[in-house]
């Protein structure tokens, strides 16, 4: 299949439809559609885009889609991929949201949401456990985690301020780390 | 009205700029919005989370669409959704242009190494706060603990936890055990 704005859009729309339970499954979906079936990019390129996407701010699935789209068709491809991947999400929520306010009045739905609330908190803790494995790797990451968790729980600081605080910690660590290495070579 | 649109745009653009670590990383920000503005409540946020876990697409996009829609209709939804992905577009474009420099720079490496645990910390804090503010009762806590322990043994699909907890909620509700 040729790489046109429409074909890129269609491919990513299909991926967007299959993105259930959050954006975490975008990597295997892209692998099967873009690498195995269409052979538009290589597996190595895809994993690299994904890794960088996870360390950039924003929604990982959107970042990955933009990266891959850029590789395929420059800015045009990036726009097609981004639109394709978010449109199914957008439409699904608009359709549900219109009936949402009416259905939450029923007891049945109230009970169901009470139960689902437990499931959601479970998923949050499982996501934390999953992130923990990838993020908490040394003393520095433990220190960042602990200080940020305390700030978030004990103060009214907005998450953005806490993220900036983490950036400062990273820079301080880099300076310190550089010094230590220089001392080694003295 | 225009002021509301601008505020929506600013708040979700802010999420796009500052949330590190994927879809769930947007939750602390939405929690913050729920407390500051009367766009949606914390209770609605939990409901929104449940809905977005069973609909297609990244959770962050679902949340932005939902929040925008419940505040000011389809236009609000479009504004919030564009606002949350616009920073991605800008960042990815810049980064893909300086890709080579990006990976070897020691400052960038350290900042990235620091942002990941920070994202994890923010999410943990929301989990803990939700635990205290949701009206779970002892019975809910027992179910939660059972789920978490079960996940050590075997990993289930997100749909499994949501489906089972929905059925439990409905059953307990009709048995008058959860007091709503």
C-alpha cells in the first residue's frame, strides 16, 4: 500500500480503535501493522521511537504515532497519524458522554460504578507497580520518588511544580555526577 | 464563554506539557483540576476513569474529551483534546530533529532519569488519595486487597478487573451492603 495522507490516517485509525485499556498496547499494535504487515518501518526504528516517546511529556501513544507518522510522510504523516489514533477515542467518548449524565441516576449504574471504582484503583496500583520496575532503578530514582510522593501527599503543590522540581533534581544530579567523573580522571 | 474555552485550553495544554509517563500520568493533573474548578468532581473523575478504560484510545485523550464535553459540549471536547496533544506534536517535531544530540547529552539523560520516578510518584499519590476519598468501606478494601494479591499470581486483562468489580458492585448494591 502506498504511503499517502489517507492510507496513513486509515492505518492509525485502525490502531486507535484497538487501543483498549489505555495506550500501553500501542507498541505491539504498531509492530504488527507497520512492521510486519505493511513493512513501512523496521522493528529497530519503532522501538527507538517508543523509548523516546515514553521519556517525552504527553500521551505516549500520541507521541509514538507522531514520531512514526513523521518518519513516513514528514509533517503531513505526523498529522495523519495523530488524527487517526485519537479520533476513535474522541468519537467513543462523545457518544458515551451524551448518555452518561442520564444513566448515572439509576441505582443499577450507581452500584456498578461503586464496584468499578475498586477496579480502577486496582489498575492504578498495578500501573504504579509496572512503572516502578522501569523507573526505580538506583538510589537517585528512590530519592526522587520519595521526595515527590511526599510533596504530592503532604502539600497542595500542583503536579507541574513537582515535575519541575524533578527536572531540577536531574540537573543537580548531572552536575554532581560530572564532577565525580572528573575527579576520577584527575 | 471565550474565557472558559481559553481556560480549558490552558489547563489541558499544561497536562500535555507536564505529564510524564503515559496515560495514567494525566490523572494527578485531572485530580488537581477537579479540586480547583467545578468542571467535574473527583467522583466523576473515577467514573470517567472507568469509562475510558473500556473505550478505545489512550486514557489521556479519553479524559480530555470527557472533561471538555462535560464542561462545554463538542466544542469544549475538541478544544481540550487538541490542547492535550498539541505539546506532543511540538516536542516530537523538535526532538526528532535533534535526535542524535538528545541521547548522549548527560543533562538530558539525568533529567529523563529523574522524570520517570517523579511520574511514578505522582501516580502513587493519586492512588493513595483516591483510596481515602472513595467511599469504599471495609468490604471494598477487602476486594481491592484480593485483586492486588491475585495480580501477583497471574496478570489479568484490565477488562477483567473492571468487569468483576462491576458485578461485585451491582450484587452488593442490591444486597444493601454498600450504603448508597
